[in-house]
């Protein structure tokens, strides 16, 4: 079964403390969310790295994802009212459209470069689930160096 077809509650991506710290300290990524687009109900949060004010906002008001995905057609990054900055990127795995949202506290070239590499790595996957995503993130944070 393709886990992207399962529209249950969002799943947390389990990372080791070491990988999580490297992701935040080296690449300035405080959270990562995967949005899935089931045809019948619109965008839903599928996977997330950690609970933040942003993920709590989505949990309380899931309809906000519709607005965010529309904005994502025109903007690469958005500054939220609470001061967080989110980067938005669309990608496909097979015939499945996804949106990757990265939460950070600053706009930087490093975040954009990391996102490009991450999207390339995710796009090569045949399926995507939290375990596969954790594996991809672990390999990236341990093997890439950005200026």
C-alpha cells in the first residue's frame, strides 16, 4: 500500500537528536512538513518534523493549507505573523503532487540550497513515508556541506 493514499492523522518524522540538531544548526531548518493533495478533500498535512506554533495552527485550522498552497504558486517564502518564515516547494513522486514546507527563522541562500538538494533526493523516491524521509534527511545532513 502506498502510504500517501492513507489520509489519517499526520505522522511525525522521527529523527535522532544528532540529525535534528544538525538540521537546525547547519541548515537553519527548524521544521519540515509534507502536504499531500487528495483529490476529494484538498491539501492535508501528511508528515511533520516537530510540533511548532505553525503545525499547531494547521491542526486547529486545516483550511489554512488551501491558502498556503495558493500562495506557494507565486512565492518561494512567506513570513508569518508570528515571525517564522516558511519556504514552499512543490514536487511530485510518481503521479502524486506534494508540497514541501520548511520552517526557519531567516531567509538564507543556505536554506534554498538545502531545499534544492532535498527535493531532488525526495523526487527520486518511489514512495514517501516518515521512515524514508528520516533516512533521506540523515544522509543529507551528514554528507553535504553548504557555504
